[in-house]
């Protein structure tokens, strides 16, 4: 399910003038006090001077996979469970992300919650 079927969620990225649709954010990767924002149509990430924790509070539908990764569930193509504590998520842009051991249960629960019809 691609996010294009959902209504637009206006979101202002700190440090950028234009309002963007939050549904176009594929994933966010934290690096200290900075975050790389990967957008659907843009191959290069946008660097924002906010922590990943700030983005997690602003984007409650996104799923925290690890200490440094936040992902939009609408862009998850496949969930591959290797064993009880090893889970990989394949995104529509062909990136594979490892889910932290401590967040596997919470991530799988959020994914089943997202896939259920409202």
C-alpha cells in the first residue's frame, strides 16, 4: 500500500521553507543531533538539525526500528523474519533495514496494527 492513497499530511521540516507532505517521507536516520530525511522522489536525503526523538513525537504513525532509524509503514514492502529476534524490513526503494532486537516485538505489533482495516 503506497501512501498516495492517503490524505496529505502537511509537515514543515525545520530549516526548510516549503511545507511537505509527511506521507512522502520514506525513512529518517538519526546521527546525533541531526537527522537525514529520505523523501520518496528525492534520491539525496535532507539534513535537518533536529533529533530523531523530535521527529518521532511529530510523526506518531511512523515506526521506530532502532536507535537511529524511523520508518514510514506505508513504504514497507516486505517483512522478513530470520529468527525470533532478527527481522529485516524491505522498503519500496529496495533498502533493507534491520530491526533492533529490543524493538522486534513492538515493531511487529505496530505493523499488524497498521495492516488491519480501520
